[in-house]
C-alpha cells in the first residue's frame, strides 16, 4: 500500500503524466460518443437477421444474468487493477478509446438485426446499454482479450483475462447476442488494435509495464570466459616428474614412467629419495 501511495504522489506530481491522463480521458470520451452514435444508427437502420452455423445448433438460452452482471464484475476488477498501479492508467484509457473508435466504424458499416433471443425482455436501462444492433464485432469478447494482451507479462492476469474472453464468447453465442463471426473476428481485430496502440502510445505502454520491469529479476549473463571453459573438453593433468640434480635428460619414451632407470642401483635411489630431499642434497623440479 505504501508503494502505491508513493507511486500516486510521484506520478500526479509529474506534468507529463497528468497531460497523458487528460489526453486519454478526452480520447475515451470522444470514442464513447462515437460508439453511441454508431449503435443508434445501426439499430434504427437494422435489416433482417441472418442464419448462422453455430446459432442454428445451440440456444437461445437465458444467460442474461451472466451477460449483464459478468460485464459489471469484469469492469470492477479491471478498474481495481488500474487503481492499484496508476502508471497503467494512460495506456489503458487510450487503448480502450481506440478499441471503441474502431468498433464504432465497424458497427456503422454493418447493421444487421440480431438473432432472435429469449422472449423475456430486460429492464429498459439494461436494454439501452447491452442490447442493440451493434453486432460486428463483439465488444464482450474483444475487450477482455485486449486486457489479456496488455497484461500478457503477468501470468495470473493473462490466464484470467483469456478465460474471461472464452467465457463471454460462449455467453454471447449461447444467448444469441452475437453471431459467430462477431466473436471470431473480435480476436483478430483486437490484436491489431493492441499492436496499433503499442505503436501510437509507446511511451504510455512502457510506463504501463514499468512497475513489473523494475521488480522482475533479470537473469545473469554468463561471461565469455565461463562459456569457453564449459565448451572446452576436460584436459587430463600432466604427470608430476621428479628428477635428481645432475641426472641425464630423460628421453621421450622414458618420460612416461617419470624416472630415469639407468641401472638398478640408481633406480632404487630414485625410488627412495625422500631422505635425500629432506637432507637438502637434491632439489625436486617439475
């Protein structure tokens, strides 16, 4: 908690951070207006519904509770992650804004009527938010996948958001809230939106990952000398040869034994040179 408060004081005392947050909030507001206008236009000019390979074989099922309150739960969890680390806020705002803007363009271009759903009607408030002809592409599938890509460097949250993507993709198909093409296309379009966000807002993305990059341990790089030593084959140690001072040089064939057997007496003397070395009469050498 102290690290979070210290991070708040540091970031909110920086003019560049405040400017980036304001830019992201303004961009998100403009994208919200654009998606609202696109949904209204698509709903008014909606055509007939079409057949679908998946929807004609499953449902429709009443999954309204999961569809509505699951969305609110995912929103609260994501907001908590952003509030816990405020350095993530600028990139998150701008990436979501770009997501909504791109989706508004697709919704305005494609305005088919949704597939028939269960006859029970939701409340007017929820109906205005969650139900309409904004089908292509699925925001319930794309937004969790966008969060999974953003938190890809944190394994638990990556798994959580990937699971959430699969969950909402199944829910919208079981309830006939989207066509199957809306769910599949959302994954590819969202990946392109994420890559574009990383390119357009590269500084914000670097700030997004800054706290994890500082705490993550970096593997130590092995030196070239250590790698060369590991790569070289093991060398056998050279034999230790002990000679008496004044002896003749040892030939190549005789060096294998380590001594110079001239005669039996000298050989016995070489084998018993411990007392001579102790008395200082001979000096050993390698």
